[in-house]
């Protein structure tokens, strides 16, 4: 299937191999990642042409202590990744998730995080919760030696979250001095959008630290559609978001 996106003066055209069968969204992640990586490549090339460079590198894990929004489909996929790990690694990762959840259990910080907000007060509260989460310093359970141990499986938001500012600035809780790589379309947001029920305040995402607990309580991986239909919806959502950002 050919996927074409027009991003202002830039465009991408990708050939993706899809099975012609009904699947759930987690099965679509390899194809979605391909599109996401190409969008990021366009943004990096644009930054390079302006004399900027990406400062993110192995050993820089400040952003891995943020409340990373993981879509429900990615949560199910990552649970499968953990379950497939050999022992004792699987138990080690599970223990990291459990320890992280214990830190937040009584704080209320995870309650309704990343949900739709209405009004300035709710928005301020949401931002305050994100800052408070970062201030705890709890790392992503997959972070090892300040690097991602599941790099090929990392969520879409992690793929697109790059900075051109000095790496040391990322430790600033208030974000001062941090310049994020601008992208005209964010695949992570698009995936959350197509996985969400538009009639509910809750959106289909959660903090990374919550994925094992949430998927154990919600084993259903969502609706099934033909793979080309999912891809068409993903591309359409990306294009609409790109048009709105121009």
C-alpha cells in the first residue's frame, strides 16, 4: 500500500506491506513506525539545513523520566514484549514497573493523566501533574544505563521526541532552554486519536509506568478492521493534523 503525506513544502511517500486481513491496532505498529520514522527523518533534514543538529544520544535519558504517553495499542504490544522476555530479565522488568507504580499509588498523579481537558484550570492542573511526575525522578522501567533497552519497540512518542538544544537542558523540569524538533505531524497523537472514543473524556493513552497494570485489567486489544483500513485512517488523521498545524 502506498501512503502519501503532504507536509507543507515537504512530502513523503511510503510503500508499506500489509496483510489483507482483519487485525487489531497493535498488529499495525510496525507499519505505523515506518511512517513515523520517515516523518522524523524529514524534520531532521530540515533542522540540518538550518544548521541545527539533534543532541539526543545514547546515555542521555532525561526524557525517560517524564510521564511518557503510551497509546493503548502500544501498551498491549509492550506487555507482549515483556512477557516474551526470558527469566530473570522478565521478572526484573516487572519489578521495576511495580516499584514505580508504588511510588505513585498514593499521589493521585496518574489519575486521569493525559485525558481531555476543558478550561484553563484543568490545563494548569494537568501541566502541574506532569511536572510533579518528572520531579519524582522515577525512570522508565526499560531505561538501562541511561539508554532505552527496547529501542526498536519504543513508542511513537519516543521516536518523535527529539531536541536540538543542549542535552543538559532536558533536566530542567520547567522546560527552560529545551527546543524540541518541530514536526508537522505527530504519529503518536494520531494513534491515540484513532484508538479513542470521541464521545468519552478519557483518551486511549496512559503513562508508561502504568502499562502492565492497565493491560492486566484490560486484556481486550480493541476493535478489528482490515489492515489497509487502519492504515488509511492513520494516514488521514496525520494529514489532517498536519494541515491544522500549517
